[in-house]
C-alpha cells in the first residue's frame, strides 16, 4: 500500500472521513461505551439534519470536530496514529 501512495500521478493517500470508537476514546479521554454513545449521537444528529450518517461504529469526523470544538488537524493526527 505504501508504494501505491508514492506512485507517479498519485497526489496523496485517500483521507479518512470518519472517526472510530478508538479515535473518540483518544480524543475525549473516555471509555469505550461512552465513545460508542458519542458516535450514535453524532450519527443521529447527522440524519436529523439530512446529512450522511455512518453505520458500524463510525461517525463523520467533521461533525465530531465541530461538536466538540476540536481542530480537524488534531482529529486527523489521531486517526492517522490509530491506523497503524
């Protein structure tokens, strides 16, 4: 996969557009059950506002960052750290 992101014509690796429970735990310093509850709440908020709500323990990182006042670059760094 690393070679693919460095191939000619590839601008950058695809960005992840969602947070997982592990990301939420790291960003908020909460336990797993609270992280899942937060993800459910974000997805419900998104659906009520005619936005895309993820399934399977994922939520929009943009809505998450906005709701909790966390800069998106901080969210992206945690997502990237947890991917490894």
